[in-house]
C-alpha cells in the first residue's frame, strides 16, 4: 500500500493529506479536509481503530511532542486488529511537521519481509523529498559544505526568482546585498550554524531581479552517519506581508480606526511625554477636552455614514494646521482631545481659536450643509493638577461645565469645580443610603382639574426627599444626580410602587407618574409596570406614565416598542414639558400618546405674551386633530385660566388650585376606579 503523507502547518492544522491516508485508516477522504486541526483528525480515528479516551489523549500528546523535536521521530503503532503502521514525524524548521505512514504489518509478522520494510522507508524518504520539492510557501534547499546550492524546490524558485538550472552550483551569497557579501556575512552564517547547530535570522534577502524581501532564514548543518559534514539544509520564508500586517496592527493599536488620529493609548503616552519635558525647562501643558454639540442628532437624522463623514472631516480640519507642541486625538464617539505645550497665554488662546474655527465651518454634503460647534474644557499643568490623571479629570469637569453653559463654549478649570463635584458625589452617596433606609423619600400630589367644571380629574405624583441633615432637597438638584449615579431606576421603581398603592387604596381615577430616560431605556420596565399593577391592585386605566421627548430620542425604536407594550395593558401615556427641547411633530405621530402636557413656560405670561398665546392655540388645535387631550401646566392666575378656557383647553394643573401636598391633606373627589 502507498505511503500516507500528512503535512501539518505551524498552527497545528492539516495543509496536505494524500489519497493513501483514507485507505490506510479505512475512512472517507471527506473526513480529512484541508484545514482540519490535526488533533481533531486523531480524535476522529479513535472510534474507527478502537482507541479509548485515555489512549487517544496519549497519542495526541505524543504527536505534539514529536513535532517540537529538532530531529525526526520514527515509531511503530500496533492496532488492536493486529496491523502495524510505521509512523515518521519530521518537524519543519518554521513549525509544523511532515508525517508519513506505512503499513508494516507483514514486515513485523514475517521477518523475511524486512527488505520490504526498508524499501518502504526509502519510498517514504523519496516521498518526503518529492513533497519538499513541491512546497511553494517555503524555500527549502540544500547547500554543499562550501555554500554552493545543491538542490532547489518550487518554493525557492517562487521566492527568489531563480530556476533550478540557474542557481544550482552557485554560491548562496547571491541572495545577500553587496555590502553583506563584502563583509563575509554569508560564510559567517554557515560558520555559526556549524558551531551552534543552527543559524536563524530575519532580514532582507534579494531576488534574481534585484528586488528585496524580508526573509526568515534557518540554516541547519546535515551530517553523514560517520559524522562528516554533508552540507546545510536551508529554509527561507518570505515574511514581507507578515511584517506589513504587523505594522498595520501596531498602527491600529495606537490610532483611531475612523479618523487616524492618536487614540487614548498614544495620546496618554504623548501627554506624559509633554508633561515630562517640562521638568527643568519651564512652560505649561494645556489639556483640552472637546465634545461636539448636536452630533447625536446628526447620526439620528442623517445616519451613521454621514456621522462618520463629519468626524473624518473635522479631524482633517483640526489637524491641517497643527504646530509644534500641538496634538489632536480621539477617544471615541464625538469626544476629541487636544494638548498644547506653551509658554504664553496667547499661544493657547490662538490654538483654541484655530480649533474652534475648524469645528464651526460648514460641512457641505450632497444632500445638506451641516454646521457644528463644540464645548471645550481646558485644564493646565502644573497650575491645575500635579498628575496626568488629575489633569484629565479636571479637563473633563471644565468640559461638562462648558456643555451646561448657554453661551460660554470654552471653560477653563477652576478649583470650585472640584468642590461642586465632591458635593455631587456626597449627595449621590446619601441618595443610595436613603434608598437603603427607605424613610427619607415621600410623595406629594398635585391636582389636575377639568377646565369646564374645575372638578379633580387626576393627580400627579411628585417625589420629595427630606434629608436628615440638609432638610428638604429640591428635585431640581437631586434628580440629575440620581440619573448620573444610577439611583434613578431604584427611585423610579419606588415612586411607581408607592403612587399605585396609594391610588388603589384611595380609589383615585387617575394617577400620573413621571418616568426618567434611564427607566424608559430598559425593556424590563414593561414587566415592572405589569407586576406593580398586579401587586397593588390598581386598574391599568387609572395609571398614566409621563415621559419627556428627551427620553425617547436616544433610541426611538426601543422606546416605541416599550411604550406600545405598556399602552396595550391599558395604561395611558403622556408627553411632558411639551414645547421645550425638541418637540418634533414626528414624535407625536409615532408614539401612542394619550395626553400632551403643555410646559409651564408657555403659560407664565400667557395674558401678555402674544407669541405664547399663538403657540398655545396651535398646540390645542394639534391635540384636537390628533385626538390627544391637552393639559396646561403652571396655571396660577384666574386670567390664565380664562384664556385657556376660551382657547378650548380641557385640562389644567398649577398653584391656582393649591400647592402639591400629601393625599391626606387633599380633598379626594375622584370616583372609584372599580
């Protein structure tokens, strides 16, 4: 039977398997696909040849050991059916191995067949030589003791351009440049191989046409049985593509994939270098955090492809006029960062002005023109921080202050920001403790009334926090902190549970509960609402959930799915603070709102503000056409009430009917929910 040959690459996968292998092991050729892990092939053989798990593991471990040796390993494997295979594993210098399999059953059983065994071994060697000759990914050839080429395989011809007739008999120094040849590098490498048993190197080698490539070279001395030098086995692999891939990977590890700007890793290194360069030299380093204004709306409105184009365009503009000591980087999303090494304040001011100009220029696209701005937070070393970490933190604080400002878009760090941040952190910790104790929060309720008869038609639940040391803390202060620290979800769950329980106990016809954007962003809200209604016994139609448009723009599809599921239970949905923020008609069209709550900013001077009157009338008409009730907030005077009644507003809420109080202090006029 013919010799079975399997070639395993450095990664342990089969890269060649001849037709004899399936016949030797009595398996189908399809069960030994190219690319199959070699250990997987051995495992596939186990049930065919009768190996148990322990024996299979031992055989796999043996093969792995053979492939790591510097010399070939030859063994005979005896199968349970009496057959015997001669297995020879010849490791390749660059990893992997060539394995040959010969059926030597007859040779073992019959001593007179010994000659046949030798013949098969010779055939195996011949197969190995033929295999080496046919390999194209590696240049594998022999050198005579004097360094002349003795033979040549297809891989050598492919890598170096010489045919066998052109190169055999010539000294292998032709693969080196002139300087290396003059310095005796080729002969020195052979001497190293003789002295140390192997020479291995990676460097430039030259083809017949004079072009160079990056080569990984291994030279092993080969000896006769009597110890005399037969020559050298030389394996060369073209590593040029690998080198270029490595360069690309190294570049990707230090640069933003979209814009090509330094990423966080590289930017932080260069920031450290800039800070280190100040030692003994004077000067300052400014760190500038840059957050684009309105970028999310660009993504939502025009798509991420346009958003990517905007980011790349802005990156190119900001870096077009960079000067010494200036770096622009990107940390992800719409977050850019810059540093400026400088001595005089005017240098920093000029850099910020250039960067602002680059960000505020119009971006002309095929279907639209976009104009963005940005918020800048600036912190200086060493004036504002004594470490890189503190500098980055302070620049962040300044940037968030700039984002919150209505006019000032460049904000420099001030020590008071640290105090404000510490105060926020302390309040956040107090919030979590208050949630654990459960006795600091309570609900007040504000009446919602019909305009026509002024009867109570519902109540809005309003969260209050009585701090044990600070007293009452305004929701305007603690709600944003709860949202930033994550406590808002637990708070929202408590408000929903408490309001529903009170409404069910007192038989209220409608109780309105506010939802935060974080609550609406989690699909678990659907289950929480259903479970709360079941647990408290409140009828679904008695509950109204109020959301702002800001809460739905982050992920419209998710928010729409959640609200439709809640609406299907019979729960009403209201859009709160309408007229502020985005207030798009698209939102009213898409979402299943039952009620529009007109923001108090439009009712404050309603009697005297013509524009506010026009807006209120327009919203009332819009609500009527969409079959949505409209409730006006902030009603405090009879004159406001009179205008709203004349304009056709059906529902109102405000201090005209009393301030928010506990249910115990309010007159309950609602009918039972039944």
